[in-house]
């Protein structure tokens, strides 16, 4: 297991394939619904199942790193198939994280003002209605760690916020969190100082 809470790799010589069974933040578990809702296609002469766009949107919605933000992927899915999505299913997928979905829908309207009709008004009404009714939480928690593994560390390490990655619904323990955070340092590239000197 490369990362026990979300990723395994199968290798044969120089070739490998990633086996993703959950998002890196410990959410969006690949469950039976992923396969039941997958689309049958053919790729290189072989029958394959392609992930349903609702599941793709759900998993990508949480990727808001400094070096990687999948919001454009979501906007492209919405502009190409928003009018065909199973919106009740998508809203259910986000569960308590419906604000993440709402944020992407607001950005979609900004990105494509002429295409806002692809998002059902009833979905926007429901999510904005939830926003209006929501009262401030009592618990001092930072959910930013579900969006970025590094950018909200100060909140949980120094400012006293509880790390949302430790909630029961998130499939991570403190060891997984440490490994996931450490991996973010590997993803960052050092600046090319030789190029800067020229």
C-alpha cells in the first residue's frame, strides 16, 4: 500500500497502475455506487466502465491545493453535462459538505455566466436555503484540512482548531494524516536557483 487510507499501486517492471479507493483527504470512498452508476464504454477494443460525472465532481471538488485546484475540471464537467446530471444524487454525495458543492456552483456561474441554466434553480435554491438557515457552529473545527493538506496546518497546529480529518466520517488516523502531510513536501519543487541567477 502506497498510502493505506486511499491509494495502492500495482507494479510490473517499469509499469504501474494506481488503485484509488478513496480521496486523499479520507473522504469520497469508492463504494458499490461508483460501479453501479459507471458508464459502459470501449477503450482500445476492451469493455470498460467509466466513472459517472457525479462521482468525478464529488471527488475532485475537495482538491484545492496551492499547486493543484480541480475547479476547472468541475466547471468543464458542468458545462458539458450539467443538464444531464443526477442532481439529487450529487447533492446527497456531498452530505454535510454541501458548502463545497455550492462553492463550485457559484464559481461555475462566474466562469460561464451564459451557462448558469445548466444548474437547476431548485439545486441552487436548496443549497442557498441551507446557507441562510445555518447557524454558527459551536465546535472550533477547521475543515480546510479536507481541502488542502498543507495550507491549513497553522490552524490545527497553532491556532487551536480541531482537525476535521480526525472526524469519524473521514477515513484517516493521525498516522495517515502525518504521512499525507509529509507527502505534500515531496510534491513541492524547489525553485531553480540557477535559472534565477541568469
